[in-house]
C-alpha cells in the first residue's frame, strides 16, 4: 500500500487518503497542489467511479479554506424543478410548500468549497444563474430580491465531454470556460494497472478491519485476475468487488472464485474485438438531433451484440447466427458492415 501523500502538513481527521504509485496519479496530485494555492475554479474530468469527489475533498483540505465547510451536491440526482432551490435557497412563501426560508448550498458553503458533481447534467436554464454567481459571488434566493453575497470556491466534476455538449448546444460555452479555469483529468483505473493490487490490498485491510476479520491475503491468481480486468466502474467497482470478496472468503486468502469476474471484459490480453469499447458509453457521440443520436445508438448496440455473440461462439459464425436467430448470410453482411469480419 503506497498512499500518495501531499508534501504539506496534513490534518489527520480530515485528510482523504488517495492510494497509488502510478505516475499519472502523481501528476494529478501535483496539479491539485498547484490549484490549492489559488482560489481558481477547478473542473475535475474523468469517468464514473474514478473518485472525483475524493479528489475534490483533497483539494479542499490542501487549500486555505480547509477550516471552512465542504459542501457537495450531485446535479444529476435532483429533479430540475428542485435544483435551483437546492443551490440558491428560497424565501418563505416563494412557492407552494415553502413554509420557511431555506439556505442553498452556495450559502451553506460560505468561506469553504462547493463541489458541483455531474455538472454536465445541469439544466440549461439554470446555467446562467450559476455563471452570475461565479462571476459576481452573489445571487438571489427564489422569491427574494436582496442579493446574497458569498465567498465560495467552486470545484465542478463531470464524466461527460463538455466540449461536445457545448457544440451540441446542451451546455453554455461561457459556463464551460468559467468552470475550466483549472481543468484536471483523473485517469481511469485501467490506465493505472500497477495500482490495482495496491488498491486491492488497501481495501482488503479496510474491510477486514470493518468486519473484524483477520486480514486476508490476496492470492496470486486473484491478483492476476484483478489486473486482467478492464474495470469499467473504476475504483468504485474495485472497492465493491473487494468488499464482496472479503465477505465471501472463508479461508486465509482471497481466490479468483471470490471475485466474480469470470465473464467480464479483460485488459492486458489479446482481444477478439479490440475496436469494440468495453468501458460503457462515455465516448459515445450524443450531439445532433434525437433521430441522429438514436440511429448511432442502434448501430452501436448492434455492433456490440454481434461482437459479443462471435466471442461467445468462439468465432464460429454458424453458431453465432443461431444464437442471434438470424441467417448466416445476414450475420456475415452485418459483420462486414461493422468492420468486424476481419477479426475472424
């Protein structure tokens, strides 16, 4: 276990632990240290499960605002009709059910850090008010007419391609530039393969301690299986996998059978279909009209289904066609159309 520890005096009860030795991770920590010396808005970019909130909390602790509050809000988890009130608060009687004044997250985070997670899902109509709050450090509560001034450092995070969202007019360009004063990209776990066993042992120790079990060993075959897996859910998925394995393991060490990775995509091995992405829909192009996006989605789903059928059939086209319940010629034509035929 090799935590990346910043070269500053830590605050033991608050300092988050970021585990790993990978050079990419150390570069991120270096960027966090530089960003912490300023009050600039930071945009954390990365896939789901890479630990963006953990890095945001680390940035807060490293900054001069460490004594202030750290307030987090997930913009995708709150209905659009309630999000403005959650962010900016409301006055008593401003709408049905507003029986008392409510402070929004911007006010609660005064003299601290506000973490806007999943900022890419922010409704377009609310983005203008966010811009004003960032630029003037003031806003009005819903139903109010008196400006509220706040001293808040904003850290935003997204797993979406905001540049593509701007091009598709789904995200305001001025807000994107205002948020990305200091952009930091957190690498996915599959690009930090050497950190996988380090993280696994860290989680084993943690969950064994929580469950009051003697610390388990990570068997060599289990370690190899973990390192061969692509981890589309990143560190969060690894954490869940290890927690389950610790619960299931009855002997002195964790074996591959405890990991439940048998039928999952892997990395570090020759792949039958390397051109078919295994890491979800992060790279999918959502720009354009609904009809255009739908056509691209149908094409992508068909391509992935064909690839999986061929893989499960061991490259036997007749068997794959039977599994898909289509004709042999139709399968061959589809493989050719998607550029998959050359793989077999």
